[in-house]
C-alpha cells in the first residue's frame, strides 16, 4: 500500500516539474532560514554562559545619534568612571573598553 502511494507521488512530481521545483526550492529556503536563525539565537543566548555569574554581567553602551544614522559605541562613556560606579552599591566590578589606536 505504501509502495503505491510512493509511486503515485513520484509520478505526480514528474508530471508537474515546475510546481515540484518551486515547492522543493521553497522548502530548501525555509529549512536553511530556520537553521541560520536557530544558530543565531543559540549564539546570542549562549553569550557569557561559560561564566558562572554570567547572569550578573551587563554592558553599557553610548548611543550616538547623527543626522543619518544611530551609532552604538561599545566604549563606556567617560562620565562612567570607577568613582561613579561606586555610587551604585550593585556594581561589584568595572571595566572600560576602548578602541585600538585612540
């Protein structure tokens, strides 16, 4: 019985080659998109998981708005220096990033 269904499906696919191509192409694009999105989400969710206190790590960025675009700068603004961090009792550690060559 299953063999007859497979034969009928195969014959139908051969008779409608254009329709089959569109369906297979759409399925391939859908599966590839799902895999890429899944890998991206997995990478984003696994960030800082290696650290035992990764849920306590936060990053402060500076939002620079220009006429044409909005830029998010990874360096901590100058006004966030270690004495400012001491004003908040929740802050237990502090590090500042800066771009190379500055």
